[in-house]
C-alpha cells in the first residue's frame, strides 16, 4: 500500500552549487508539502550507517566521502503516492538519462554527484526519515 510520505536529501554537490533553494521549490511546485527539513553535515559514521546497505560494494568508500564533503538538506515530503511521484520528478540516477525537466536533469553533474537522494520504497522512506528526524521534528 502506497504511503503519503517520502524522504529526500539534497546532496553536497547541489548545496555547494547553490541549487538547494531551486530544488526545494521544485518539490513544492510538484505538489509536495515539506513536513520536516534539516540542514546538517553527515559524519563518516552517520553516512556509513545511512548507506550501510552498500557497505560491500566497491563504491561505498567514495559514496561516504562524497556525502561527508559538505552540508546536506534532509527532508520528509508529503503527497499522495509520495515515493512513486517523487522518483518521477527526480529522474534517473544518471543525469544524462534523466528526463528533461527532472531534478537530476537540471541540477546533477554525474551519476555520483546526482544532486538528490530519494527513497526507493515506502519502507525505506520510513526508515530513512526516522534516521534523521524525531516525531517532534515533523509537522
């Protein structure tokens, strides 16, 4: 059953390139309500835990290094069919393959520096949102 919340991070590349505001506006213009938002830095331990599912993959170390290279925005977004709709507006992981007008098409530089993270399932949206936000930080 689809839920109405998803989790996202605006990654260090997009923040460093000054795109965070435009990306947040893209979410809002697509009908998402921001119910939690945090500007923060990930420690190596936090990034390693968040991306723990990839621990055995060859890119894990580079991913953790990238995600700790600068501040990020973490957010929980709300909309009917949130996860599926959000995956559509962010586009393919490879910005060269992302549909025109999607966030990654507009703001990502590469597969690695792909501007945003978006939960891939309702279950992961819940897990990822809980990683960053207490119940008291949600509106």
